């Protein structure tokens, strides 16, 4: 029989599918059907196929795969974006190796419906190759990363490991939703192996969004974002918990927080946290630092930061640039240091607009704002309570060039061991404190007001 063009097409397609095993769900998707470490139909085979064929951008695990015990790292070296849909499979591996390593500079790696558990090193490592200048995006949706000896997720731009060697000029974008990052970093010898860690250097930004996600009981920081040189940090955390991180750390290079962000070099830091719990962490709940040129902007709304070992929230801004914070419906109870601590240094202002804040039984001040260097301090606080703290209810200070303007409205300050409200304006400039319906019950150990260089007006 003479072959038709249609039958020839079938033969060609079947032959091509035979060459690129395992089986294909579509032309650019590989279906994983085996739970074995390697071999036909395995996840390792699928990733190897994607390493060789840039048309493959999708790997799907059949929901019957169940559990895969790896004997070595799954290494994705492809340069194309890749999405792995895990079918709720569980990937583990007892040896001292990272479970999934992405090293080819793919613009996007996306994992969904996958459980990555109990590995001997990190869960997912994205190692950005030298010379990369584009954005590298990492997306986790319905992913759990639990019980890794090292980081749960580590995105690293450096050639020689954490923050050392030569960095690329890539930007890093991370999106996490409906996920769990829990109990990672248990190695007794590795340092700074956080639940989620981004090491970004050189040109480029860090852009992070964490939604509906639990990041808990990691041995080091829950989340650590380090951005250096030119570039900004934008981070948003919502409907999430970052509790109990940094506890049980036996290496102790540095105390660890729920959320730790460090931005340095030119560029800003912009963090929004809303509807979140950041409590019970070893050091600070939220610890953000912006250095050199650029501003720090912090927005907290409906956030609980309690029972952290040091400050509930700590913001530090240094170098040129200002610090601005909007705080509403924030609770800070029984932290080891201040409930809220904002410090701005060098050129630039510190401006804080806060309402509905409860700061109680903290180890030092309920609220501490400190502005030094050129620039002014502006603070408005409405509908707030700062009570039963071990030092002052409120300590607000402005130094060097610049003015101080504080307005308190419907604020209750009582039961603090030292002063109720301590406000200090030193060096040049003016100091003004306006109180409206502010209740300062004389239950403070050293009296109600301690004003230095400040004129108080009660309206
Ligand atoms: Ca940078
Ligand atoms: Ca900066
Ligand atoms: Ca500054
Ligand atoms: Ca000043």
C-alpha cells in the first residue's frame, strides 16, 4: 500500500516520541510514572530529558507516584523555564546531598503540589550561574519543604557559597503561596541554613511575595533576604505565620529571626506584612536593615509579634535616606527587648504613623524610636496602649540637626517599670509633643513624663 502523508506523519511522531523517553503527555511535557530513583518513567529521567531538550518546560508526576527516595541530587541544568507539577508526591533522600539543584540559569522554576522532606542537605537550591543578568523567578505553590538538614530553599547568586565569591547581576523574584517551610536547618555543623534564604549581590533586585504560608520552627532564620550593591528589596508577607524560628540553633553564628532582611548599597528596602504572626522566634520577630543610599519603608497591618527573644519588630536605617513606617493593628507582647524599635541614622528623617498598637510586658521599652544625624523625627500614634514594659512605655529621641514632632491621641501608658513617656530632642531644632485624650496613669515606676528639649501641649 502506498503510504499517505498522514500515515507518514504518525510514523515520524511515534519515532520522535520513542527517542525522547519517558512518555510524553504532550509535545513539551513529560509524565513521570515511576517512583524509583532512576530509570524509565522516573523524575530523574524526566529532568535529564529536559536538560537535553529545551522544548521540555513541563514535568508532571502522575498522582500514583507517591514517594520517591533519592539516592543523589536531582540536577536541572536546562536553560529553559521549567514547571514541575508534583501530584502531591513526596521526595526524600537520606544522604548528604541537596534534593533538587537548579543551576542552568532558567528564567523561571516553578514547583506545585510537591512535598520535599527529610533530606540530608537543602531541599531546593537555585544556583544562579556566573554571567546571568536577567531575572530568575522561583515559584512554589502548594509545596512543603520540611526537615532538611540545610536550607529549605536557597537562591544563591554567588560562586563560592553564601555571600562569598563573585556575584551575578541577576535579579531574584520569589513567589510562595499555600506552602509550608518547616523544621529545616537541623544540621549540627552547617551555619546560616535558613528556612528560606536569598543571597543577592551585584546589580539587581530582590522581589518576594509570601502568601498563605507557614514558615515555622526552622533552626536558623525563617526567611533571610540579603541584597547588596545596587538594587532594591520589595517584600510582601500576608496571611502567613513565621513562628518559632531560630530556636534550638547550636551553631549560633548569629541569632536568628522570623524575618530578616538586609539591604545595602544604593537602593531601597520596602516591606509590607499584613495578617501575619511573627512570634516566638529566637532573636527578633521582624528584623529589617537598610544601609547606604536609599530609603526604608515598612508597613505592618494586623500583625502579631510576641514572645520573640529580642525585639518584636526592629527597623534600622543608616546612610543617606529616610525611614518611613505605617503601623496599624500590631500587637507586641512579652518580647525580650523592645516591642517596636525603629532607628534612623545619618541624613534623612524617621517618620512613623501608627494606630491600634498594643505593646505590653516587653523586656525593655514598649515603643522606641531613635533618630540621629541630620533629619527629623515625626511620630503620630492613635488608639494605643503601651503598658507593663520593663523599661519605658515609650522612648522617643531626636539628635543632631532636625526637629522632633510627636502627636499622641487616645494612648494609654501605665505600669511601665521606668518612665511612662520619655521624649528627648537634643542639639539644634525644635521639640514638640502634642497629647490628645492620652491617659498616663501614674503607675509607671519613675513617673509619667520625662521631657528633654521638648514642649508638651495637651489639647
Ligand atoms: Ca543587588
Ligand atoms: Ca540602600
Ligand atoms: Ca538615613
Ligand atoms: Ca536629627
